[in-house]
C-alpha cells in the first residue's frame, strides 16, 4: 500500500511554486495565484502588437530611407536587414541581463519602456 502525500490546505501546507520564485516583496508565490491564462493572454497580446509595429515600421522604412534620406535601395535594404538581425539577436542580451542582474519582471518592464520610447 503506497502512501500518497496530499498537497494544498489538506495537510496544512499551501501549494507554493517549487522553483524559488518570489513576488516583488520577496514572499514565496502560491501556484494558484500566478500565471495561467491571465499571464498567457498578456504575453500573446503583447507579442501580436509588437510584431504588427515592427513589420509595419520595417515595410515603411524602405520608403522613408529612399525618399527622405536619399539612400539607394540597396543601402536602405541593407540597413533594414541589419535592423532585423539586431532585433532577432537582442533576446540573447535580454536573457543574460535577466538571469545575471535584473530578473524576468524588471528586464521585461525596462525593455518594454525602451521599446515604447524608441
């Protein structure tokens, strides 16, 4: 007969996350109060609007660089390709900063503010 350990309030312990995550005040986080579909919908919505903004700007940037800044089409396309490469490589820098210094939340907040201002 195997003994099953109950989790939750049945044995007097609350079901905290097991990875050591804490809230902004340093308290352990309850699994039932974090993440799930509320966080997922925020991330999906943020990504949809971010992608629309990036691709909308990138497509209009060719016209702007050629007409207003008088660049050639080859040079403007090269600049936009370099911008795209930088955009796709920045998550590596963000992951390093998040892991080594700021944490997930503050890295996301600061990067979002910088992206919004630029």
